C-alpha cells in the first residue's frame, strides 16, 4: 500500500470512528423534532453571517502581505480564501490549505512558497487566539457562574485542551521565529531535504524553502505582530457571533462570551483532516453542547447537523460560483494543491 493510500485509509477510519461516537444512541424521532424548532429570521442571519470569516480572514491576510504586495486586490484574497475552504470541505487531508496560497499566487503573481509561509503564520495565530480567548473565559468565569455553572469534569477537559493548544501554539511560534532568524541554517535544511530528488527538481525545492521562510518575515516587527493578533481576535469573535446567533435562533439563552469554549472545542474537531470536517467537528460540537450547556444529546445532534450543513452548503456554493466565474473546475482547483495548474 502506498503512503498516500495509507493516509486516506487513516482519515477514513478517523471519520468513521468520530461519526460513530456522534450518532451513538441517537433517537431520530427526537432529533427531527428539534430540527423544526429554528426561527426563520435567525436562519437568514446565520446564512448571511456564514461567509463573514472568509472576509475577515482575507482582511487579515492582506494585512500580512502588505509589505510585499501593498496593491494586493482584496477581491482576489477573498476568492482564494473561499476556494481554499471549499476544497478543504470537499476533499480529505485539508488540501485546501495548499490550494488557497497557490490560487492567490497565480492570480497576483506572488511566490507560492512565500504564501505558504503566511498560511503557517495564520494557523499558528488561530490556535494562539483561541487559547487566549479560552484562557480569558476560564479566568473570568467566576464572575458569571450564576449564568453558566460548569461541572468539574467539563472544566478539567477545557483546561486540558487549553493547555495542550497553548503548548502547541508556543512550539509553532518558536519554530517560526527560529526558522526566520536562522535563515541560513533553514536553507541548509531545505537543501538536505532536496538531495534525494532528481537534480532538475532540487533548485525548485530549495527556492520554495527560501520563499517559505521569507513568508515569516513580518515577525521582526512588534507593531505588525500586535496588529495581526488584533485582526485574529476580529476573525474569531466574528465566528463566535455566527454560532451565538444560530443557537439563539434555537432558543438557547447562552451569553455571547460563553460561546468561546464551544468554539475552542469545535476548532479541535475541525482540525482533524477529514473531508468536510465530518466526524471531528460533529463529535466535539455534541460534546460541547452537552457538557457545557447541558443539552439533551439528541438535541445536540440535531443542532450540530443543521449548523454543519449550513456552513458546508454556503461555503461550497460560494466556492463553486468563484471557480465558475474564473473558468476553473473543482478538480483543476484541487490539483493546485498538488503543484499542478
């Protein structure tokens, strides 16, 4: 079995396992009853808020790329972000993370390696920002205990995932800084990686590696670092708004800031590289709704199915429209993630 097939098999098994836990002991007659509780005005608001994170992520990306591309077209950044998320939803292994920079590189004549470096920065800050928001929530929760009383087991789980996420973010942050400030050594590492490849391929790998390291260059400016963190907060507070509106539409009286631990847990599930976030997002959403807010498991399943479906459909429709407008097929976009046009 090839390594690629083995990876797909592991992803498939992970999807099945998480979906099994998600659907375990579900009473579908109750789930269907809960699905019909949604209020139409909130459904419309949820649909319109769905693409908000694509816009805020694009603003953040444009800010990151300003030193090398001050005239970057914002519309192209939005297109690349939307197409990237569409491919991630439709294919396994989060290949959309590669498609996104490749799409923008082709549209704006930028270095693919450089853009890949910025995606690593983005993912690191996504994790760090969520850890920051969760930490703020845990530190201030005593002020609001009359609104949301967390069980010891739930608190223990939040502290565990929060510490794990913070450690991972810190490791990634240190790795990024090390790569940038020790560029010469990093280049030698990429050169060593390229040795097993044919001679005609090696220069391209070395060039990609150098461009990748250059994509981390904004870290030498504290002001830009702080500005990027501020924009990351805007991205994730906007995502929190989407979920808060959605669950309010279902009659859940959850204070806005109390959505933070739910977002953190579902982010963990969404990071599992299954197609469409299937299984991982669903299991962690159900876990969060039942353990944080005391929802009936069947109601948690119903609400998760609706919000997951809405995100999937809205994002993919927008992605299809963008690809159609630019004369690209879904498979052509997918091949960008393999370094093919």
